[in-house]
C-alpha cells in the first residue's frame, strides 16, 4: 500500500509539473503581428508606400497599441543613414515612461515590456530623433495577442519649427552633454509640443528640422521650411505628405536661425508660408511664436515682424491666427538649446496662453 501511495504521489507531482510547464508555455507563447495590423495606430508623417512596413523620418512620430500578456517586443529597422548613427526611441507602457533607448543595429528586436502582470497593456513608441538621422521602419510586434482597441478621438496639434521643436540638445540622461554627438541629446517625446499636447489630451505632430529657418537657415541646411514643409521627410524633391490629418492648432516657431537679418525677406516668406498653410488647413488656428532660445534683442525683432505679418494676413479676412511671445529665455542645454526641464517651462507658457485666449473653445 505504501508503494502504491508513493507511486500515486509521484504521478500527481509529475502531472502538476507538466501542467505548470504547459500553462506557462502557453501563457508566454508569442505571435508575430505585422506592422499593418489594424489594431496598431500611427500618428504623424508615416510613409505607407509599403503597407506592411511603414517608415517615418520626422521627430515625434509614434505608434500606439494595446498588447495582451506579460511581455511584448517590437521589431524595428533603422536606416543607419551615416553608417554608425542610430535613432533613439521613447517607450511608454501604461502611460508611464519606461525607457529611452538607442537602436544599435540595422534590425532591432526590442523588449517593450517583459515579466509584468498578465493583462492588457497600452504601449506608445515615439521616435525621439529627427529626420536628419534617417528613418525608422516598423516591421512588426511580438506579443501573446493584440487587443481590439479604438483609439480615443483627440484634437491634433502640429508644431512647425527648428531644432528647438525637435527636442534637440535637451536630454543628457544617457550621455552627458559634451560626451556624445548632437543626436544623443534629442528627446522629441519630452519636447514642449508633445508635452503640451498630452496636457490638452491631444495628439501631436512635430514638423521640425534642426538648423532650418523661414527665410535663411544655418548649420549647413541649404533650404528653408518653405521649400521642404510639404515633403514627408523634409528633403527637397522627395515624396509629398498628403496632409490628410487636419490639426486643430498649428504652432509656428521659426526665426532663431534667421537671426533677425534680412527682415523684409523673412516677413515676405512668412506671409507666403501662412497662405500655403491655410490652403492645406482651412479651419485650423495658427499660433505664431517667437523663439524661446532668443535673447532680448532677437525676441523683440521677431515679435515685431510676426505682428506685422499677422496684421497683413488678417487683411485677407482670416482671423484664426494669433501671436505669442515667450517671456523666458531657454538655453541651458547642449549648444544653448532648451533642456528637458526648460521644455516643461516653455509648455507652461504656451498652455497659459492658449487657455487665456480660449483658443481651443474657438475651434470650428
């Protein structure tokens, strides 16, 4: 009888082990979901020429989805534009930043989350670096399952600008200022525009290029925003962006690289740019901002020019436009760019302005 009891115990014990192994293997089993799965939502200038592998250059573009399980991975390709430069991504799980990572190879398989409580987890992946570093291409997601998830309908804000709007020179969290390359300090997710959008429960687009101006660019950039704004990757002669998504508010922050010179040409190009914008966005509000990096002299020059441009624009009968001047001077980061903390202060200034002016309540 004792032997029978022992055998019975061993069989029950082995059965339990087999069940546990089977249960957890089933629980951890992952499926590959192609990047064109309808449960994945994309925001920003994504190129869907290859529907299964969308790619994007612009800073701040992002994808969102809800994954079921205890772990999830993203497969993403980096252009590796210059042979040894890689994009940074911001990973946000369940609405909390979990990590800022630098891609390290042509094809990357990244843990978005692992060994967490089994359940539904909201994931947002944002491109932190700008178009000059090259594109990222989304190849797919490994997860136990992707959940049906209807993305909430939100307002859309667009931020047109230069390196400031890109979030360039802001973040030394991985590499201290002066120890890395300029793109190591990008953080589009924590830029003033993306932050303002989240505070106002809006989606965001950052249409920005380091070194660019309205009339005159710097730092080796040979074209102005007027020449490349309509291009999906902000390069002359390349594919045009469809402008299918109409922002509720467009914030324009250009002029730092123009430097207050050639004022008449700056104002003329600004007027032409506003006219082009209005054709693409017939109902959007425009907010024309001075540079948050600018010193007092340049800030006053930009303020004067912007107010002059807006006055001329209103004579066309278009009154959905306003000017905004930053009070602070934000240049504590790399190469005198705003820091991550200063982007928060810039966001506060803009937030106060659009609240005081009740701009969101005046959207058609």
